[in-house]
C-alpha cells in the first residue's frame, strides 16, 4: 500500500488519504472503464468468498462480499487478465484469503509502468497487490446473510 497504509489506518500519521484521492483523480482519465467502476466500489470491510491464481494464463480471480446495511450488500467478481501477484507470496496470499476472519480494510488503484495495480490492505494481517492489463467486473446484489453462509475464502478451482 502506498497511501492507505496500516500505519494510516492505525492513526499514526503514515500514509495519506487526501494524496490518494488526488492521485486517483489525476489518473482517472487513463483508467479503463472497468477500473473506473472498481474505484467507485466501497470494498472496505469486504470478505473474500473465493479466489483463483492461475499462474499459467496470468488470470487472477477474486470474489468478494461487500457493503453495509445503509447502502446494501453486493457480491463482486473481479477477473484480472495479464495479471501477477506482488507484495506477498502465493502461499501467504492463500493463507490470508482462507481465514474466515479476513476482511479487506482498504484498497488502492494506481498505475505502474503502463499496468494497473490493485492493492489490498487486509485484516487481521497482510497486504496483497495484483498488477494487471485488463479487468472484468461483475457486481450483483446480495442478501445480508449471504456472507454468513459463505465464511472463509475458498479456491475457485
């Protein structure tokens, strides 16, 4: 994480949400439509339902459950193409994503060397990034109890 760091979240002054908002405004015209849509989603406190890291074809899939009682709940399916994980090993990512207690504290989108990066700050531990060329995103309404029925992330395959 560059701006929405664990230190920023803990309130120690490290990181800067205002700088992140300025950066997002600056790069927004360069972002593909699906990535712009991603930046409009609130993934704070989202749960990971399922994932798939296919090293062979460079596709990463994440299925999330996000939302709150005020705004409603959604299931979000993210498929990143031309993708690679960074900031954590595959084993670390799989361990974190399998934890029933895991939540996405915050996420960031940025551009790096012509590719888009989607970074996740996780709770209770971990940071994970996905660098990618293209994104498919599907958002569907979900019932509040859906998350309770699908605790703990699982591999999609």
